[in-house]
């Protein structure tokens, strides 16, 4: 199986459909932490956990830039123990990059459409 065929199979699979289906809710949870004026470390650490999951899934599906940005956000939040008040501009810039990448992800494909 060629690399292109493998990528098509991944994008047609159930796991990718679940990943793409869950992303909007996950992004909203992370956004609420990044844009919040109230610093709640527990919520920030939950956002870091979500970013960790996005990073892992991005690696599975070959979206290296998405994984890299999610990892940067996760690291920044965890390094501060969830206290993100000093890094809101940096977090906001990284989150905007994450949004841009997520919006450009391919929709799940049907293998029948590619035959």
C-alpha cells in the first residue's frame, strides 16, 4: 500500500471521523480558557490535557504542524501549573495558529469516492 493510499484510508476511517467530529468542542473548551479573564488553573490544566489528545491524534493522522502547535500550547500551560495570566498574548497567538490549522484539515473522505 502506497503512502497516499494509506493516508486516504486513514482519512476515511472511523477514528478520523471521530477526531474531526470532536475537534470543535475541544477547541471551544481550549478557547474558553485562553480567552478567559479569570485564571482558573484547574481549567487550564484540563485544556492542556485536551491539547495533549489533539497532539497525539494529529501525529496519528500525519498533521505535524497541528501536533507541534498543540504541544507548544500544552507545554506553556503545564510549565505554569495552569497559571496562564502572564502568557495570555503568547497563548492567544498560538491558539490562533491552532484554529487556522484546524480549519484547513481535510474532511473525512469516502474510499468509494476515490476509486
